[in-house]
DNA sequence: CCACTGACTACTT
DNA sequence: CAAGTAGCCAGTG
């Protein structure tokens, strides 16, 4: 297990409720600014064994990239339940909800 | 061990 | 502003 991977897990687990984070942001905090795609893999692989709050992860545009029947609905519902707001274009206001570490 | 596969991102057309 | 392209790199089988 690489350090990077562990860090990513840590970061994901430390995202506060009601906040979201981008792939790039997580990768960056984990020490690999260019590893956005690896974050994706980690979420897929690790969330199966560990129970990571994958629903707090979104892309750089503040949107969920998943097909609707693949977790999109669940993710949106969970986020809204935590207070995150989606605009009329289903985008999240990153200025208010993006978490960049403590 | 090698190849494939990604919920990406930033830049260029 | 939409669409294409090139970096990116480790988990899984």
C-alpha cells in the first residue's frame, strides 16, 4: 500500500460533514497534485472494503460525474441531507462547500 | 508480472 | 462555449 493511497483515505475520511472536495484537491492534499485519477481508483477499490464517504467527492466543476443510476442519486441525496445545495444546473457552489483541508 | 481501467484536469482546438 | 487531447499512476486480475 502506497503512502499516497493511505493519505487519500485519510483525507477522504476527514472531510467534515456538509462539505465536499474535488478529486484534484484530495490528490493534492495527499501529496500527489497530479493524481486525480488515482483518487478515483482508490474510491472504487477501497470503498468496497473500508466504508469511505465517497459521496463527498465531486469533480473540479462542482458537479457529480456519475451516471444517474450509479450512485448519483444517492450521492446527491446524501449531500443535500448534509446541507449542500445544488443549483438549477445540478452544480454545487464550490465557494461555499468546497473543503480544502483544515 | 503485465495490461487494463478509471466519478479527473488543464490546455488546445 | 463545446469537444478533443495529452498527462497522470496505482489497484486488480
